[in-house]
C-alpha cells in the first residue's frame, strides 16, 4: 500500500523485502515436502460477548465474532486503531496468488459510503497516519490519529472492511499501480534472492509464493474473484480489532459496538492450509543478477508464531547474528575481517518460521569462505553450551526493546492484535516470561533440531558475470554442512503450541504513566558544549542526540568520504573501551547507539532505559573525546564504504538522489556524496581520519539534546560523572565555504531497470530563511495532490511525493516519482506542470487549508516519537535558530495568511531554474 508522507521520512513500520519483488526464482530440484493432516491451526480462545478489563487492558468479542483488544494509554493524546483480517498469501491458490495484496489496495478505491480514496484523505487531512499491508498470514489496516478523531478512524476502517465496492474501474486502476510495485521488485536484487530462498525453504507450502503476486495473476484479475474472496475473508468472525491510546476502554467498546456490531458473521470460515512435515532437504542455488554485489544467503525452516521453541529460536538467532556483538559479526567483520556485514534474522509466520543468515565479502573477497564460517559458527552452537552471561545479555536486550516499543502508539496495538489473531493475547503479553525461561540447554537443543544439514537452503547472489565459488570452496562448504548435527533427531512437530485451545485470563502488561513532557531547557558547559533537555516522564526511557559540525561538505578536496569513514570508525574503540566491549554494552542495553554522517553534520544517536543512561552517556563521551581511530579499523570502514558504493550503484533510487544533489549543489561541498568516490576512498588513511576528528569532534559548536525520564540536576550529575566536562578541543570547526551554483535542465543516469526514478525540483530556501514555514505548506500541498492524482487518479506510479532539503545556507524543493520506463516523458510533464501551476496560478484555498491541517495535526503524532523530538530540538539549536524555534515553526505555519502563501509561491517557484533528473528505465 502506498504510504503518503508530506515529506519523505523514515516510517517506523518498515515493510520486509518479502512483500516486494516479482515471482519466485527457481529452486533446486527436489521432492516436495509432505503436508500434515488438518486441522492446521489452533482455535482461538473463546471470549465472552462482553468487555473484560484487567487494569489498563480489556478484551471482548462482539456477538458477530469480532474479537476486540483495547489498551489504555492515557496522556499520549494519540490513538491507534488497527484491524487484522485473517487472510494472506497462504490462503490463496496458485491461480489467485497475490489476491490478498491486490484486495488490500482495492478496498481504498471506494465504498458504499465513501468516494475513492476518501477513507485515506479524511485521515491524512487531520494529520493522521493511514496504511495497510499484506503478509503471508494476514492483512492489517491501521489509522493513527489525535484522540479527538478516534471515531473517524474507527468508522473509516469499518467502512472499507465491510463496504468496499470493488468496481471494474478500480480493478483496472490497481492493476496499473501494482504493476509498478512489481517492477520495483524486479529492480531489487535482494528481493529476487529472498524469494528464491523462500521457494526452497517452503517448497510445497503457500509460503513459497511471494505475497505480492506476479504478472500472470495480475493480468488475470477478475472482479468476480475479488468479490468472492472479499465476502469469504472480510467477515467479523475472521478479524481482530486492536486499539491502543488515549481513550477509555468503556467508551471505545461502545463505539466499536456501534460501528462494527451490525455486520453479520460468516456461517463458515475458510480452512487454513496444512502444515509441512519433516524437512525439505538440502538445496543450493546460484543467482546471477544485474548487480555488483556478492552475497551468501542461508535459510532454515524454523518454528512458527505459536510454537514453544519460538523463544529459544529467537535468542539463538540473536546470539548468532543479531547485532555487532553477535558471533558472526564479531568473527567476520571485526576479528577475522572477511565481510562488510554479517547478520541473522528470524521471522515466525503463523504456521512455520524462517531463519535467514547473510554476509557480503570485502572488496576482492568471495562468498565461499563466508558460507563456511557461518556453518562453523552454527556447529559451535550445536556442540558447545552457550555462556549463560551471553544468554542473559540477549534476554535483557529484548526486555528493553519491549519497553521502547511502548513509546510508539501503533506498536502495542500491532503486537496485541497479531497475538489475538493467531490465538491468544498471551503469545505477546507473556513472551517475556517464556523467553526468560530459556536455558543454554534449550539453545543447544534448538540449534541441533532446526539447523541440520537436511534443512539448509543455500543461495549465492552474484553479479551477472563471475563470482562463482571454486570447486575447492564448494567442497569446504559441503564438509561444513555435513558437520552440522541433527541427523538422528526425531522429526519436528510443527503444530505444537504454547497455550493450546484453553481460554486464558487477561495478562498484565507494562504501561506508561500519565506524565507529559515538560518545557525544554538549555545550558552551556564550560567547554562550549550546548545541552538541551526536555523532561518526559511517561516511560523510563532516555534518548539523546549529539550533533557535530562534521558532514561531507567538510571533506577536503580529493578526500571525499573522509567524514563518513571517520564517523563510522568511532565505535571501533577508544582509550577506555575496546570494540568488543562497546558492542556488548550496546547489545545489553537493548536500545541503540549509532552514528550517521550527512552533508553538514555527524550525529550520534542513543536510546536506552533510564537505568543505563549514565553508562551510555559515559560511552558516547568516550567515543568523541578519546577515539582511537586505528589504522586497521579505518581500512575496514573504508572497505565497507567501497561495498556501500556498489550497493548504491545497484539501486536506481540512490542513483537519482546522488545525481540530483550533484547538479543542484554544484560548486559546493553539498554536491559530494557522503560515501565519497572509489578514487577518493583509495586516498584515505588513519592519519587523515585522526586529523579530521581532532579538528571537527570538538565541544564548541556541538549540541547534545536529551529527551526522557530525567531532570536538569540529574543530567548535570551524569555529564560530570561521564567526563563530558573534560572533553576539550580547539575552536568550533570552521564553516565550509563555497555557495552552490545550481544547474538546471535535464540529467539522465543510464541504468538497466524496469522502473525509472524521477526528481523534479528547484533551488529552495535554507533552514534560516523566513519563508521556510510557507514553503513547507506549499511543497506539502503539491506533493500530496500529486500522490492523489497520479496513484489514485491516473494510476501512473506506485510512489509519488514531495521532499525538501534545508541546509544552513541553501536548500531545494522537489517532487519524486517511480514509474515504468515507458512512462518517463509523461511523468516528467506531470511533475513539471505541478510546479508551473504553483508558481503561476491562484492557489486553491481548500488545498492550502488541508495542507496546513496535515502539518499541524501530524506534529501531534510526530511528538510521540522521542528520538524525533530530540533530533528536532538539536537540529534547530545547531543551525542557529535556537531549539525553541522547533515548536515556533508550527505557530508560524498556523499564522500564515492566504495572501502570504500566494506571494511566496509566486516569488519562490523558479521554473527557469528547474532541474529534472531521471535514472533507470533503460
């Protein structure tokens, strides 16, 4: 489902690559796995036809079978309404592959009471979030709004769930939109690889098919098929409604009864497919794709969502490759550097699960040794007990992550809704206790049971030419595979469940307090560091962001990429903490500590619980005060940058983004890619990195913003104890010279791909310009209308929107689009015409008012995200506007007159400076 953001930002909900891409790549030939007998799933616990409340959690069932979960979160000012339909990819036949996904799109194209797209527009226009996504076992829809709009959010979802019209015109329009989504998948090598891997892991089960469908089923879409599927699956006794936020349970229950209660139940629900039996056998695939990267991928079929082995599998994968402290990352990236990254992940679907492991070699390396190393680490887990301290570290990490999830209104609704859909709230609420009970012996048992040689699917994703493992490498991999244990272990009972079918009482969940944020404060340490603090006492969480004037525009000529390599090397060790200690501490805290290097700044971001705050601030202080930046670590980060450049060369979106900024900011440091170039990276060494750090990692000119459960006196004690006062350095880093000389006209980047990506924009205002509030309204208005017209009107694209750059002394406003290569000219005309109309014709008062409302309402939702709040306060303070301007900007938006907006549109939109950049579609 296309998600609209007035300006392109990172959404909290990241869709997995399994939802994208085209059809499955062929797996190695082998006999299909056997299917078990039905019934295939545990029946949900029987709920009373009334609301049962325990503390802040309530659960009930309407007479029509709709299960309802309500979690009160007073004081947040926001509420999430999340509907779950027990229908997904596994409920389809080969002929209907992708229909759950297509239907999710279609429901937004009109109901008996609402015009096409109205159910989305009415949420967007009050500043809310609205989206949907389809997976193998379910389809879920959500609205997140400020509390006064709760009933609107509820009614909107009920209407599209039960009253969608599914007209022939809508079917044809969605055929075009989903075609663009499929083409996006064709352009992503990683998506092709993961689908090929899943085809091998789940051969003989619907999980082997991609949820998105394929062109064969897309071209055969029939309205009658949709109506039948909709009537069969979109029924209240096949759904769960989960509500979380600032709403009283009794009021929410009454509203749900009124809105959902009159819809009749289905007399008979569709059967679910059978579980697989046993294991599918070993498979090996080699994919040669249009890419520069080399990747080794492994997959194992694993326990599903309800299985009692799920917690142990979760912890095992975390130990193996969950973060920088994991065994794979420590071995392959740090201690025996063979890879630019190494990771492992576990995805528990409803019936079965999947463990995936991946690694990419360093420049000049090959995939064979990586596969051997991964198998060797698995073998160690099978034959040697895990250190209890390592297990406790992972358990503590996951406990902390659950606390962080409470800071987002949608996350608890999502977790509780999914658990109720798959059988019982306790699958989410009691998971912490089940996970805590896992022992080292459980880890070893699960490693032997699932990571066995006849359950391994191996895949090498390689460039079109070259990269094939040598016969010697294949022999080494085969020997390592054969060493895996598990041959003599009895077959897995995939259908086992923790809870069975017995009703369970309501669990007790952690909750936020009613405390709201307080007024932010500012002070300056004697060394020149500016500190911003905004107390917020709803949860025991501390987030912090340190902003350093050390971006890619500070790179010296010929040493492009220096700031990035320096920033990425920070966590490789300090005079107080070595790399392994840093990784283990971050892992144990369960939050995150990561650094990003942009065009103007290096940012170090931190999220921890309150009890870990002092230790975390001590570590961050050490990173910038006394980094080692050793020669060998600089070489590692430089090699990672080489690999990242190759990945970007495979992505059309990265190519168009780089080309646009190179032309828009020509003549200034803003035109340089943060990663640098292959030529400039080859010149970087430890001496250059350490010199850059000495001149740019200084307290004067830096800003530290803290948001969380603390106060000024405590922060002062933390900073003193963590030695932030002893952080010294010279004067603030000089601001780089050279103002941009924007280029105009057309630029095209040649790339063989299904889709073309387009940017059309012009030089905009810098962050300090008084026209920023007006341009925020105007650019948001144009982008939103393009989203409505070109996705839901013409069905020309899958992704359309607007974005802005706001650097200290310059900026840009642009529209972006992804569409089929054949649509390039039409897409350019559409985007160019929208800028022309904005700059030369009277504004539409209704569209202006809606754009303003989206900004003002959206800020209520944005403020619930603690790190986003810290980023905003730090950014406004660093760029010279002052942290208070972050909130003052909203007031300025609210006070803008129509005449002011018209004047700014006429003056600022310069068609003579319009730049159009395209990439791909060749």
